[in-house]
């Protein structure tokens, strides 16, 4: 199994793509650290994994809070002395035009979606050897719509940050990549008012969380050993600009 004896940390593991990714890692032998702000949902993911005799641990963390991110990584490295796979996946969106957007909302989006990626990498990379970081971006990094610009900017920043990190470390320490989903059937998709109102068109099929989990797990696996510093778009053909 591809993740046997590997410590795999996934943020946003309580729902959607993050939960499917946790379940996939566990089904391939990984020990999964489920990180989420939602205690009930995080524990549910752990139960689902344990029901299938997998290994998982929940650590409640608000990834928008720097002290909590630091403490989360410390809990994992104190227990296991290493992190093999880091999936920065949790995210937050606003649906407001820029002139009406509160500064605090801009900061909240950047803290959760982008600063947390910096912080998890900062604290986890020293504990990685032949590791892999996979960051969940979005098609919005490439082709966005009105009213979600803080989110789009955070994902664009995430992709640039990821490319840059692949230059700072040798692959025998860690590889760094993004997976950019199109529309995926999760609570985040259906709570998006632009999707409900049809402002954001969903061309092509709507993906399943498991289809994204498969891509994330490939990027995190040794099978992707020559894939570094790039973004895999997994969108059922929605983008036509790449
Ligand atoms: N669903 C889509 O259509 C879609 C499309 C493109 C990109 N994405 C990206 O995929 C990733 C996962 O999204 P999803 O659709 O599975 O969403 P989701 O809403 O199903 O799950 C997100 C999880 O993140 C957790 N979370 C939110 N804020 C947090 C915080 N501050 N600290 C810790 N956990 C927090 C939530 O509790 C939730 O469990 C996100 O990065 C999102 O931007 C999703």
C-alpha cells in the first residue's frame, strides 16, 4: 500500500474533499491526522476510518490562528517525530464586492487559505524526509468570477508559493504541488450563492470528492516522484485556458 507507515496530515479533513482524502490515505495504509475546526465532523472522519480498521487521530485546529497551527504540528511531531504528507486543504470564501468587503474578511480569507499554508510548511518541513506537500487550490486561481476575489487571490498566491517552495528544498526533503479542483459535490459548493444563482457557471460534470482524493493521493505518493512545483487541474474539463 502506498502510504504504509506514513504520517499524513490533512486540513479540512472533516468534510468534502478533505474527508475523502483522509479516507483514501487510511485505506492505503497511512496514519491520518484529521485537522479541522469542526470537532464533530473531524471525529466523524476518524470514526469512518476506524470502522474500516484504519488509523486516524483528530486534532481540533483553527488553521486561521497561527498559535493553533504551531501547536497542531508540535502535537504531531512530538508523537510521531515526523510528517510524511501534508495536505493543506481547508478554505474559506466571501461573496462580496471588493469595495464593500471588510478588511477583517480579507484578512480572514488570507489567514485561512494562504497564511496557514505558509505556517504548516514552516513548521512541518523540518520534520519531512522524502515528504510531499499537496495544496488544494481552485480553478479560481486561473479563471475567476466576480465577488470571490479574496478567495481567487489566495489560491493564486498558494500556487505561486508552492512553485517557489519546490525551489527552496530538494525533492529528497519534500515535493510541493497543488491540485486545483473545478466544481466538486461538497457542502462548500452548494453553500456558494453564486452557484445557487447561476452567476458561476458549472460547465461539464460535477466531480465527486473521491475523484479529487485520488488526484491528491497520487500527487502525495512516491509514484509522483518526478512531479514537483506544479498544479494538477482536476475539473472535468471546465478550464479551457490551460
Ligand atoms: N467543492 C468545490 O467545488 C471546490 C472547488 C474548487 C476548490 N475547492 C477547494 O477544495 C478544498 C476543500 O473544499 P470542500 O469543497 O471539500 O469544502 P468543505 O466545506 O466540504 O470542507 C471544508 C472543511 O474545512 C474546514 N475548515 C474551514 N475553516 C477552517 C479553519 N479555519 N480551520 C480548520 N478547518 C477549517 C471545515 O470545517 C470543513 O470541514 C478547499 O480548499 C476549496 O477551496 C473546492
